[in-house]
C-alpha cells in the first residue's frame, strides 16, 4: 500500500509498504477515504510533539470504510463508514480516572505514536471507531479537529448546555479558528468576530458570514473589555498577551492555539483578580467525536468549505516539506476515490 511515512526527524517520504495478513483481536482494517493535514503532523515530523516514534505514518484526522474485521468484533460490519478517534489513553492514570483522557500521562495516538491515516489502509482498534452514516468522508474527517474545538469550548464554559457568549472574538482565521467561530455562531452567539492579519483569510471568513477584524488594528484595540469570550487559535504569544485586555469583566480567555513550549507572556495578576477573568487552556479532544459528528451532520455546508485541497497521497508530500505560501490554503486532505 502507498503511505506517507516519517522515517526520521524531518524526513517524510512516500513509501510502498506491505499490509500484514494478520489482523489483531479487537481491530479493524480501514480503507482510508479522507485524512486531514494538521499542524500537529508537522510538529510530529520535527520531533516537537509526541514520542518521536519513527518510523510512523502520520494522520490523526481520518475517515473511511471497514475493509476487514477481527473475528471477535461483532458490533461493526464490513462496509461500515466510520471516523476514527485517534487518542489512545491508558485508562488507569489519575487524569483518565477523572475523565480527562486527553491529559492521560501515557497518551498514545494514531498518527503520532501509532500508524495513522495518511495511507491507503490503516489498522485501528474497533473501539475507536464511530459510524458516520451518510456523511461525506471529507466532512467526517473534520470531526477530530471539531472535537478539539468542542473540548476547548466546554473547558471554557461555552460548551453544549452552557451559557452562550454574547460577543465572541476568535484570533486566527485558519481552519481551527474558523471551526470555533462557526460553532459559536451555530450555538447562538449574538456576534462572532474573527481576527487575523491576512486579508485573504479575513475575506474568506466574511464570506462564511462571520464578523472580521484586523488583529492589532485601532478598531479592534478600541474595543477594550468588549468581548465576554476571547479565544486564541494562533499560538502566537504576543496575541495571547494582548487578548486579555479585550475580555470584558467576568469574561473568559481561552488559550487554544499551540504556543512554543518555552514562550512566556506578561499578564497583570491584579487585573485578573479585579476583573474576575477566567483564563483556561485546552488540549486535544476528549471522547467527544459523536458531538462533533452531530454538528457536522447539521452544518449548512460552511464547515465543508474549510477543506481547500483534496489530493492523492503523491500530491500531499510537498505540504509536509514546506509551509504553504498561498494564504487561501485552508484544510488540506488526502482523499481516495
């Protein structure tokens, strides 16, 4: 089978690999039909995330069809259309026992420590699969990043069943920031603004029906204490530092983007105390793929527009080797007919 494989740090290759004849108990063989590229994949490639378990096939956002099942699997059938929850928690550490499986001390994941979805086929545990019914594969492959967004919103007190933010601001008009903004809008936020410095991405966000602002502009900074919910989806420390001033009294700041591990920011603790601001963080997804599938199933097509490239594996490799220079590039996916 064809696969993109990380054979070492900074070394992605297009490989022809043999598919083993033995399917372990509890597992399914998935014919991958769509797999999305995430910045985390690039971090895995360069040894900045995970255990650097080379060689490894990346890809943790994938959906496909069940091609074969181990003999002990009875709750799925060959031909079922499924999406994969990539996280493999231990289930026994303190975080897992508290239900925080995304913070598992021994966390493994498909596409990070185990072979993932950038291949023709993938062997995965059947208990990591969720049926997608008639949802298109490329849309279903958005379930993993959307589940990460939902975990972040829940952590910030803006999840399903929580109080809906009245005025929300999301920094970063990339795929993950737009997924968050669209989710907030779908849940009834009165006004959702996306901030970025790239005009093309802001225009795209506006076409999706979102409010836009230029990050760092006078028109945005003048809205001091103007948003009850502010999220960073850029991972830029200077953005994180300045976003606090835009949070209204009693509001919430969500640190969702992945800042460099050694980065620091300056925050005035008195301001956090005096204005009763909540600052929360969020990592990955936490067993909430079904919630993401529910939202994707009800989406009016705008989330699907976040997929800008649907490519065969052979054309995907350059995206691992160089940062896309086209600002209109959003979510890049490997798709198989």
